[in-house]
């Protein structure tokens, strides 16, 4: 085997380990955590909190994702959506994935404890355990409300970002938590509708499997209505201004448009469009929070 072949094989191997981290999901998690950091103060946040907080939270999210791969490797090998993941296709061993997850998690705790603060390390550890173990090992297979209950772990990043800067919990950070918590069910249930047969084939009690697709569509609409209400709370509590409010109403209207259409249009294509829009919605909403937060400061400086 020549050096070129060895290099290509090594690069491919590391891409498989990177895939264990679910980089797209982790990127969204880190983004909401960073927004939480900036929302915690009127001025510029300390560079050390930004760098080490982002790194520590990101590593913990990647560790939880890798644990999820390990726990789900058997059902992943059956489901069409996941059968090409690193573990089902044999690109990474179970032992290698477990060690990789442990290293990432340990590094996260060291960084957050020694370079950020203990509160952030504790809350991050709770989130890691909540998703990597409680949701992945138990809730996912135990109840059709798995996404609702397990969504608490995925909603934590803005709170973690906030505490990374301030070292304390704040009610406003819990509003950011609430937005993601309410967003998670309609976001994931749209995908679950599209992959309903996959989940049924492996016995995972996702809501479309246990209660039917029609019922799940209704729940998506109801949760989206609640989300639209919750998303204006930052304005109501003087956390954000008119710019955010206007954007939140527009974005919420878009989500409602898809949720309402799903009640009559039962195509898989629309379900995936709704899922895709939900990701854009969350990213844009948090971007608006950040922009609205700093626009007044820039205007005052000018």
C-alpha cells in the first residue's frame, strides 16, 4: 500500500469519526449557545468565555451524538435513513466509538470546569447525560412523548452559553430554552412522519407510529401555534425590541403556513419541506435575537 492510499484511508477514517459527532446538529447547538452568550450582556463578552465555552459545549454535544450512534447502531443498520452511518457500515468499531465519545466528554468537562465555570460544566454534563443516555437509551424506546421529554436536553445550549459568561442562571436564558423546547416536537415530528415506516420497522414508538400520522399532523399544528406565542415572549419581557418582534412574527407565520398545509396536503415532500423550514426558522430566530440585541448599542455608539 503506497503513501497516497494510506493518506486517503486515514482521511476517510477521520471523516467517519467526524460523522459520529453529527456536525450539522452540533453546529446548530453551538450557534444557539453562542447567541445565549451574547444575549447575557450588553457589551462584548470575554474572549475566554466565548472560546472555551463554545469549545466545551461543542465537545459535549459531539460526545452525546457519538453515544447516540453507539446506542442506536443496531436500529441504524435497518433504517434507510441511517444505514450508511459509520457504525452500521463497519467504518468505526463500537469500542472505538465509545472511546471517542468518552474522550470528547472528558475534554469538555475539563475545559468547562477549569476555563469557564463549574455551573456551566454541571449543566452541560446533565444535558449530555440527558440526551446521550436518558433519551437515547430509555425515552426513545419507552414513550411516544420521547421527543417532548427528551427535548429538554436539546434546548439547554442557550442556557449553557448564558452561564458560561455570567456564571449564574437568568430567567431570560430560560426563555431561550423554552423556545427550543417547544420548537423541537413539530421540528422532529415532521421528519418522523416522513420516516414513519422506518421507525415502525425497528419498533421505535415515535408519535406517527403509535398514534397515527393524522394525529401527529394535528400535534405539529398545535405545537407550532404555541411556538408562535412563546417566540414573542422575549419582546414582551423587554429582552428584545421591535426588530425581533417583526421577524419572529414573519418567521412564525411561515412555520404556521407549513403546519396548516400539512393538515390537507399529506405528501412526504411537504413533510420534509416543513422539517427543513423548521431548521431555517430556528437559526433565523436566534440570529434575529442577536441582531436586535446589538443594533441599539451600535446606534448609540454612532
